[in-house]
């Protein structure tokens, strides 16, 4: 059974007030959609609600109702709030330069679905069984018996769609699809969300993907694909760091591939390595050997003071060793 | 309101018998998933049910329960059937070399969601509001009050997921997501389906995509992206015709692009042109000028006796003309 929404959370939102909703650093669709959705719902009930973020909202999420009103930390200096709401945020320090402002708010509410959440805040509601924070906010609004406007529905649908990879990740459940259906009934338009989020890529991102797929190396008898993206390729295509994101998942799609690795330069000068695996190899173990971390299927690490080629040689050797260790174990 | 399942269809399926389910040519996820799902449900009720197809089941759908039992026309010669079921099939001639065998079956039932369906068959049930034939088969099985096994659920979920582009196309409705949720409750696993269908690409397909994105030309001030895939590139990567499918949709994702075109050689020697548009241009109008057709957002045409470069020049000129005509009209 789905655990109920804690009464303390419901009570805090029922009380009229001025709410500050903070996004986590590198905000994703769940952070943005859940926070914008709840802020909109609060405003529709006559409250003041401000969404703030260390970084600007990524282009693909700017179609969301309220995205243009997201403030930066400097914009809220001097403002006072009754309640801070942190949604999809594993720890208070995950809000970056917003954190000092959150410490000044008398009540901090923590709503999250990550099992690794630190449990910060005066009231915390963690549900690791929820596929996304968007699902939790939906349950909260229903519990409050507020109506769900098309604007709120669009925000929450986007949160759910993005955190489940368009209903394809392991976390996609009956509740996920059921909630998505109800949000469509409330006015969310799946095509509009899908088009904005999944059908827009910058030209430099397309060029980087093309370069990577054309130059990807197949190793370990086809179980391992890797590629390097040197900074001069970024420069050639006018690409920024963010244009390289997501490429490693495309490498993993290649038939037979168990581990995919992208070794790429960054604007800071550090070399970043992104790992993905399909089913067998725990890539967080490999990344942690180099001071990084992540999950079994997605991990990363960063090197300073080493060249791209040096990093590639280190990482490729580590992955091949892990794959042959697995082969022996089988 | 959703129109009810016709009583004639329900009655024919309630009668015990031997059923032949035919796939359409170039079978897609909806054709395969709906037919395998209904065949499995019929068998669970004690009937005989055979799925037949002119072509073999594409690799990405071979994980589906029953996919290994799909027969070719030659395999069913001499067998007799009581009822033929054509699902997601716009016309009887869309079954290719299977058609003569269907003519021998005493009763033909036509279940489809394409508004262009010819209305063939002894009993036909066309619901253009259904996002997929899989949704219709789900309603049919519920109407019959048969239980839905995990095998049936997996097939129907795949039909729905693929015909809605993983719940992102315009056809995705409340009913689509509601049905998907109920199929998950019945045992379909979204991750398993998503991984099999969307996360596997052949190495040659990856290389062709890389080549295309690296070489795509941006024209008409960024509103038009096009690329050519000559046969020597297919040969270099050991690619087959099918490895080039889907690439044109990747071109369209480029920010600002309204029309995307892929001009590619084929194994038959003909040059094929695939068109996609985002929102404004009706590409079926352009394709039809060259003897092709399709929809407003997706169309194609084929040229014989012309070189790739000749075709490119013709098509690029036609698209640029259409885009400048639109500009003037705005």
C-alpha cells in the first residue's frame, strides 16, 4: 500500500503563508516540475509562492507554466518566507548557493523519493517507492483536496515523465501510469510535454553525438563501447559542457554492449568519465576506484591533472578487467 | 465516450474455434503486440490460434511471448481456420503474400484504429479514437471477461507503448495511460518492454546515425536539416536498409528545425527520401509531388533511375520553395 501523506505536511500547507520552493543544483525535470507544480497550486489557493534556484532553468523546461518566474538567490535577498519546501532534494547542501537563504526560513519541509535523503528539515516525508517527487506532490495536492489546474497538471506530468525516462525506467509502476492518466484528465498534454522535453536538441549536441557514434570503439568482444570527446571537438562545433550530456546512454544502446563509457574534456579543464551498464556490471564500483560514484547502472568520476588519453587508458583497463573478472565468475 | 465493442466481434470470439491472426507487411509493435496478445488470450481460453506474417518478426520484438511461434505463409498452407483476425491492418492487401490464405478462411474480422481502413471483412470494428489497436484488443478482452495474463499484458503494453512513441505522440490520451496502468497491474513490466524496444540498436545503425548527424546540412536559416546516405557508407559499416530507419526523426530533433529530410540509397538501387516536419509544413504535399505520400508530419517518396545527388538537388529545392512560400504567407 502507498504510505499516506504525513499529517504535518498537510497542515503546514493548509496554513496560508509565503512559501519558498528551492530547486537542487543541476535541476532536472522532477525538481523543476514538482516545485513549479506545487508553487502554482499554492498560488491558486491564495498563497504567495516563489521558486528559486542556483542555476537558470534549462531550455527544454522553459515551456513549463511559471518557469519564467524562477528567481536566483540574489533576487530573494531581503525577502522573508514562512515555509521553505525542498522537493526531490537529497540534502540541504544540494541547493548550492541557495542554502544560506533556506537557513533563514523558520520551517523547512523536505519531500523526496531518494532513499539516500539525509532526512533534513523540520518536517520530512521520504517515500523511496515513489517513482518521482512529482507523484508525491500529486498525492499531496489530492490529500489537500485542491483542484488540479491544467498548469499544475502539466508541471507534475513533466516531473513524472522525465524521472521515469518517459515511462521506461524500472521505477515505472501502476501508480506512475495511473497518476499520469489522471494528470491528462486534468489537462496535461503528453505530446506537448514530450515534444518540448525529448524532441529538442541543440545543433552542437547533435554534432557531438554524431562524432561520438562515428568514432566509438567496440572492445571486449562487443560488450564494451567507449569514446573520447576532446575539447577541440567541443570547440569545433561551438559546444558547451551540457551538449555532451546524455551521449553515454546512446553508446549503451548498441546491441551486445554491457558497459558504455564516455571520456570527455570539460570547460573547467578536468576530464570527466561517464559510465553506463545494461544489466550485469556495477559501474559505481569502477567509478569509486577513481574517487567517483553513482549507481550500479550509471556512475561518473572526474580527473584533474591528467590528459584525456591518460584517463582513457586508465578507465578502459579498469572496465576490461571488470568484464573479464565477470566472465571468469560466470 | 468510448464506443462499445461490437457484439458481432464478441460473439465470434466467444465461439470456440481455430483462429488465424495475420500481421501487416513491415509489422510494427502494434501489429505484433496486439496479434500476439489476442492469440495468447484465445489459447488461454482453450482455442487454437496461429499468428502468421509475410516477414519475420523484427529482432526488437522477439522478446514477446509467442514471437517465436509466428509462422510464414508457406507454413500454414493446407491448414484450415474458422476465423481470420486482422488487427491494425488498413486493408486485406496490406498482408502481402498472406492474403491468398486469408481468402480461404470463412469469416474475416477487421479490428483497426486507422481512419483510412478500407472496411474489409465480414465483421469490422474501426475506432479512429483509439491510440493503438492494442487499446482496442484490451477493451475486447475485458468485454469478454477473460482474465489478462502477464503474457497477454506484455504484448498489449508493447503495442500501446510503441504506437504512442512511449506515450509521447499526439494520440496519447487518458485512456492510453489508464490502459497501460491496468496492464502493469496485470503483469506487464514497462522497463522490460522499454529496454527491449528502445534500448537496442545495431552497431551499423549507430554508425549510420553518427555519419548522418556529423554530415547533416543546415539550410533555410536553420529551419531545414538534410543529409544524404550513399550506399558506400552502408557498405563501409555493413549496414542493411533497416539500419537507416528512424534516422530522419533524429535530424528533426535539432533545435529550430521545421523540416528534416534524409536522402538515402537502398539495396534495390532506388533512392528513397524520408521527410519529417515539426509543426507547420505538410510534407506529404512535397512527397506527393514526387509520387510519394504519407502524413503531414511524416512522408516518403522513392526515385528510380536518378543518382543520389540528383534526387537531393530536386528535393532540397522543393523543400526550400515550400518553406519560403510559408514564410511569405506568414
